[in-house]
């Protein structure tokens, strides 16, 4: 478990997700305001299952002041091939630095795993966020109907040797 940090004076802990987090993570994905309107179909039936949590490196940012630790956001790092598969921040926690905190944690985890880069196929409205946290645009992933109906920006986080 990582030490407490305080984006916007809110005590937050990042910890490894466990199987019992699956339902809360699924609700966060499905309820994301970033996926309303034209993007709603992308997450309508999405499920973060216990098997996914056990297979990948999934980390959760929780509000350390609330009993049970309210989920503020989470990310999933896939090691092979190196990819940031999921990154979500709860709507009510956006603008508090939770996304930046998760990306900083991702960087540390990726380095610890010996990775020198991690790719991200981003949700189009998140492009500005990824640029602001140091991701470099490397291309565009074309739409793939019926699953994905729009082109998506592709980024890479790079971790040069220290």
C-alpha cells in the first residue's frame, strides 16, 4: 500500500485492487460521465471482473477518510504487451488530482516491472489529459465497428533510464 497523499487536501491511498472491488470498479466505468451520449455504447455492458483484477495489475485510489475507502479512481497496467488498459476517475473526484496521482503510480509500477514504455489507446475526450501528464501521441487507432465507432488517439508513456 502506498503512503497517503493529499490532492486538494483529500487523503488518498492507492492500493492493489482485490476481487471484491470488481463491482465498484464496474459501476465507476459504467457511470462515467465521459462516456455519455455517443460514447455510451462503449461502456454499457462493460465489466471489470474478479478474473480481470487477478490477471492484471489493477490499482485503486480510495478516499482514506471514508470507512471502506470510497473508490475515487483506478487504473490497469497490462505487462505484455505494455499497455495502460483502463484509467478512470469518478466524476465527483475529477479535478482533484486523482488522475495525475494514478499516472504517477503507473510510472513507478511500470519502471518496477522493467518497462521502458507503456501504450495507451485513449478515449478521444481524454486526449488533453494524457498530453498534460506527459504521454506522447504516436498515432491513431481507426474505428472498429460495431465495437468502437470512432477513431481513438494512441499515446505512449516513455520511461528513459534514470
